C-alpha cells in the first residue's frame, strides 16, 4: 500500500534506517561511552533476531509462560449500548503479569542473557513495566533494579509489592515531579555507571537506537495475533484500530500489523485535566521536535525548551514525549493522534467493567474511551481496541479519588 508517497510493502525493511532514524526522528543522542554500549546491544540484537534458536525460545516462552496468544473479545453489550459499530478488544490484560509490557521484557531479558549480562535495570511509571521486567529477571535468574518516582510508588502500591516479591530492587526517585520522566533520568544515570554488567531495558518504544526498533519488534506479536484472530472471528479486517500512546509500545505493537492495510489507525493521548501545558501529557498533539533521553522526537517543552511537567490520571501515560516512530507516522499522516481527558477515561473504565466484566488499566481506558466516541461518529463498521492491561493496580486509587460510580 502506498501512503503519501511511502510504500508500506517495504516499510519494515527501511524503518528505522541503519542509524535508527524514522525520517528525522529517532537516532542515538548519548555520551560516546554509552554509545559503545548501545552499539553492542544493536549488534547483538540484529544477530540474535535472525537466529532460529532465539526465535524458537521466544515462541516457546510466549506460549508456555506468558499464555499467548491472548484472545480477542467482542464487546457486545457495550457496542449495542452505543449504536451499530461493533467494538472488539485484544486482551493484553490476560498476558501474564496483566499487561503487554511482558512481551518486550522477555525479549530484552533473553537478549541480556545471550550477551552474558548479570543484571537488567529499568524505569517504571504505572509499575507494569517494572513488574514485567522483575518477572523476566526472576525467570532468567538475573538481578533487577527498577527506578520509580515517589509519587508513582504511592499511587501504584500493589505493583511495588509485586516487584519486591519477585526479587527486584525498587529504587525510589525523589527528584522533580517524582514521576516517570525523573525515573527515566535516574535509570539512565545508573546505567551510565553500570553498563558493563547490565543492560537498560527501556519500558517503551523509545530511547536511543536500537530500543524503538527492538521494542516494536517484540511487541508486534500483539498486532499479528489480533489481525489473524479478528479475521477468523469476522471474516474481514476491522475498519479502525485504536490504542493508547504513552511512550508508544502497545500502540506500535498493535499498529505495525495494520500499517499496510486499508484500516484507519488512531493513537490516543491523555488530555488529563485539559489543554493547558502542565495539565496533560499529549506530546504528539501539542508538542514540538526535541531531543530527550537519547532520541529525537516530538515533545512537550517548557519556556526554556526543557521537558515540560506533564500530568495524566494514568501513571503509564505521564511522559513528555513519545517514541520516534509515532512522530514519523504522525507527520506522514498514516496514524491520527487524538486525545481523551481524565473524565472520559474514568467513565470508560466503569463502562467496560460494568457492561463487559473487564476491569481495564487506566492507560487502556483511554483507548476504550476514544473508541466509544469514534463509534458514535462512525455509525457502522468495527473497531479493534488494544486493551493494553488490566486495572487491578488502579482500583484503590480510583475508589479513593472517584468513588464507585
Ligand atoms: C497497561 C498499560 N498500557 C499502556 C501503557 C503505556 O505505555 P506504552 O505507550 O509504551 O504502551 C502502560 C505503561 O505503563 C501500561 O501500564
């Protein structure tokens, strides 16, 4: 399929390019010493991803340990309550540990093992990536340090307990707003001291090359499975696919399989309390080009050009930028990015729980909220939503802040 002059038949062969660029976005903007460590990871990944032993081992893990394939469910009652459009969800909430994050963590940890590393480190926002990485570390017998903002530690207490039970060392970050961006800063600082023994397993499709490539590849199992399952269920492709976008891993995983198909693709960002800077984390909607955490992308900046403070009810979407491939596909017009606010999100959280018996993560509730709005506009057809995770981690917070609705 050709889209605005780009041939999507050959897209994955050329994106990213050899230096990790998607158009002008991406790259590897880190100190020379760390650059060597990244080159080592790139070389190891590009070798291992073609090895039948690695692919076979990952397939076995996905089936026997993660419980893949996760199903696609038809949301019949919710769809009927809206109108004629049929809504479907890809159930990453049923992936082991309750979110899509384990898809790339098992791949990253297997790579660490292959490279002879003893330790894996990462940041986490909602705690899902931290739990997933702690799980992978336990599975492969690796040490694991997880950096997490003090605000998120309080908000996501069940996930903090899970990481500790799994044997990970949770490092509290008390700088700045004490959320995801500061956790990434702290994890990077630690990595620059420890890169010989460990690898930094970035929690999303962002960071310096090769992480946007690697995380997309590991997550693409979501879209590949979902496309096949949807065809089996309905005999056709969905008219639209929808996923929430924080750093962009669950969205890229779902979207990759549909880029070369006649399907509308929507990435949903958090509008939080509203469009004023500081009240949201909708970087692709309101941001401008800039470099942060080792990559060039679209980001939200303050008056000094520094990453702006951001807010979202969802800790996992609370980040001032998004992965470079999203920025590229946004500019190209292949993916449309739009927003929903906290209120719409919480409404969707309760609707999916009450009408379908599925308690979604607050992050995923953004995608559900947007799909519900889109369904009203479309009038007919079908929408496939990536339900990136389950909401157990959010229940205490929701009840305390919003009560039972
Ligand atoms: C359930 C869930 N969905 C989505 C996200 C957002 O991350 P990404 O945009 O990388 O999928 C997170 C992040 O923690 C998450 O926990």
